[in-house]
C-alpha cells in the first residue's frame, strides 16, 4: 500500500509480535524499512521469527521475551530497545488473550487472565514508554489493536469485551491529553481475521467450521492479514500525522450487520460447553 521506505529510520515495538496478526504486521513494517522490536512470553517463537525475517530484510528484528503483565519485564524490554536502537518511535499494543465461555461459568481468575494481558498489559507498555517519551521530549505514536465489540459488547467473551473497551477509552483519552507532547494515540478494530493459533484456541475442534464467521460479513469473506498490515503501517507513518484519537474499523461491515461478534454462540448446548472447557484447560 505504501511507498518503499515509508517507515525507514523508525523503530516500532510490537507486543504479541511473534505470531498471527502481530507477525504479519511486523513483516510489512520491515518491508517498509523499519526496525522492529518484538515481544511475547514465548522466547523460542520470537527467536524463530527474528531468524526468519533477519535473513530476508535489511532492517532488523530484535526479539525480547516479556510477560506484559509484569512491569519489571516491560521496563526491561523498553530499556533494552533503547540500548539497541537508541529510540522507540512507535508502540503497537497487540498482545491479547481471549476464550469463549458463558459468563456464569467464569471465575474471577478467568476474568483476571484476560484483563491482565489485554488492559493492564497495554497500560504497562503505554505508561512506561509514554513517560519516557515525555521526559525525553520525543514524539511518539501509539497504536492499539482493539475489536468492534469494544463499543457494542459481545456475549460469551465478556472479559475481552471489558478489557478492549478499557483500551479504547484509554486510546481516546490519551489522544487528547498527550497531544501537547506530540504523542498520537489511535486504534484499529478488526473484525474476523483468522489466525491458526488464536482461532484454534478460541473455536476448538470443528466449531470454527460449523460457525463460519464469513457468513456474518456483508462482503462475504474474512479479512486478509495484509489488509490490516496496510492500515497499521499507514497509522504509524508520517502520512497519518493529522489522525489522532481515532478507531478505524476494518471488518467488511460485520458489526453493522449484527453487533457482538460472538452473540450467535447461544446455539451451543451445555454439553458442548463442557467439552470446550475441557479442551481449553488442556491447552
């Protein structure tokens, strides 16, 4: 989508950058000339991604393992990134956790498992890096990956809906508050963009085949990773410098057709939920 070298000289930190949509975004950022820091809990996956991409591109991937819930590990990622590249220009809060379940089956610990990653993890990186940008009087650019049910809500993924709504509110709030520091804050709300790992965990067994999400999308298909990567790269580029506090939906009009991406799961029986819960706990 963008011209060659549109992100040259930029350093972009991507949480959850070792797989799925995160990895797809990282690939395109590298193609456009950015150096990228990737982080997640799985060090082996990060190293594999770095090895794969560093052999293909002139710009560099720097992998650092991190649990976004732990502030000391977040601080370490940011400090090591500055040591490596001397700066961080952009932050992409992409790390996520989610599972489907009737809410009455969930414990408070189940809520914590999602909220601590999605909301608190985003806060940890945003606040830590934002304070450094402000102290150094550096410009900054924050891009949060939310979801369309951030504003509609959705049954069967209530912890995720609560967490993503918090991230969206923070996006808009900081866009106003931190604009005076030349720090922008925007979000992308994707509809269905299937990834093997995440969607296999979210819709286990043959459920993803029975509940074909493309049938809910007016354009008749799910999203392609490059489409989201195009949008993310644009929002991190200087071409979008007047966009601040915005959430851009990329879902083929799915949410307009029927709010709540997982509301249709009311068709699942109690026996099926028992089976899914057992499968999720084993994973």
